[in-house]
C-alpha cells in the first residue's frame, strides 16, 4: 500500500510517518509539499492520501484537484474541529477526516478502514470504465446514457419492488441553452439526490430523474433545490409512475417538460389521460358520487397539494410581514395569508356531493372580493389553480 502525506509542515509530516510503523513492511510512505502534490499523486500512484490542514481555501482547492477521477482515498488531517474546513473538504472529495493530534492506534485503524474502502472503490471504478466502454454510462457526464435509461429504471422498479414514485424530466429553458453545461449540471444533481435515486440522460438536452417512493411534493422540493443551486433557468416535467410502464411515464414527462419550456414555467405536472376522460364524463352530468370522490382525492394528491406547497415556497419571505400557511384537512384545502392588518383564505372544499367549491374570504370585507363558486374537476389543473392563487395574493396585497 502506498501512502502519500501532503503537508507544508515538514516536522509534522515526518512525525506522522513514524506513527505508521504498525503497517505492513511492504507499505511505502512518502511526503510531499502542497506545491509538489499534483505531480506526486500522478507519479507515486498512492492508495491513501493524507492531506494536512493548511488554510481552508488552499486545502479545499488541493483536495478538489487531486480528487478528480481519483482511485484512492483522501483523508483530511485537521488541526481542530473546524466545521467550515471539514464540510468544505467533504464537499470537494474527502473520504474521511481525523485530527492531527489523534492517537497512533486511531490513525492506523482509520487508514486500514480507508484502504478497505478504497479497494471497493477501485472495483467500482473499473466496473464504471467497462460500462463507459460499452456505452452504458456516458463518458462525459458519468451517468447512464439514454439508450439504457429504460432498462436501468425498469430493473430498479423490478428489483426493489417499487410501486410508487415520481419521474422528472429536466431541461434548460430556451434562455439558458447557450450557457448550459451537461457536465456541470450532472455534478450538481449528484450532490442533491439520494443514493437510490437514478439520473440518466434523456432525449435531446433532457435529463431523467427516477425518484422512488417520492410523491409530487417531494419531486417539487427536489426541483426547488436544483433551482436554488444554479443560476440557470431549468424547466421540469413531473409525472407519477404508479400503474404506468416506462414508456407511459416517459411520454407524460416529456409532454409536461415541453409545456414548461413553452410557457417558461419552472415545472409542469403531467395530466393523466384516463383521469381526463373520467372527469369529462362526470362533468357532463353522470353524477356517480363514489367515483367523483375518488377522482377528487387524486386531484388533491397530484395537483392541489403540490400547487399549494409550491406557491407557499415561492412567495415565502416575499410578502412583507405576512405569514403564509397551507394545509389540508380531509375534504378541505386552505391557502392562508395573514398579517397584522388582514387575514385572508382561499379554500377548496369538497362538500360530499359531485362538485367542488372554491371560497375566497378576506376578513372584515363584505365586497365583491369575497366570493364563492363551483369548479369542475377538469378545471382543477396546475395552471388554473396557480392563476386563482396568484390573483388571490394580488387582492390581498392591494387591501
């Protein structure tokens, strides 16, 4: 095993090398300064690299440089429990950290554990290179290519017995296509998603996200995180995977993202065709209350709650001294705005019949601004609800 110690403190580095005498005789320990570190990593081909703390910027920059396409473990040797340094180093590629004052036995155990970890990483790296050669993984981005997206996602569904989740199609907006970098965007996605989530390239400039056991609110939260971490405009199409084949939810997601790009929306939630047919049937006078209730519940889960949640997130902190709340209690959905002067609510109510009621109330007002009207099931769409709530917010602000 080759161990490289990188430190600008020569006395510390030599003292550290003596602590490693408990390792095998065939192990080689080498010392390098920060200045020579890049060359030493390439020539010495270490299994473990110990990076002794310097300034936060210098240390993290070095870790970032040597961590690119690495086949070795990087351990940070921190002089103190400096959270800024440790978190920054973690974001840039360290596998572990240890205090420079650690006992000899702790240091050796950590190095041995990282050596075992590195052996696993090396196998994964070799497997990844084989997949790149077979074009299963895209060489530029390091994620699954579009030609294998279907097989990879279907395998995950079958092996993990996934019955619920969300499928998201991401694409740069028309305004962002020139500046968009697939490589940088992929790196961002990798830092924000869970291990079991799957990222693949999609058709054209699209990216596919498969989010098992994640409802619409969770998918929207992921999209919001992505938007917060990039200056580019990203459009998304979201669809539910329940009861659908890959081809079906891919088609729904692509249609939704196309709508998002055309309207420059952050995201569009795909509409279900079978639900549309049922809604039209009910809207045309066939009042089956049981079916209507089931359809309303689906609208609640897939449209109303996600839209309420997204608009709360969007306007949070933008309305001066105003508290925004949204909640659902059985057959009642409420979007509430409240400050010292006003208390206003937009309510979507299912009274138990074959209809849905929208009630808008501004406390202390008896005017045309307070209103109540019926809404057809087919009218409960993302765009319609967004329009209603944004008009409601304008009314509240004008009071």
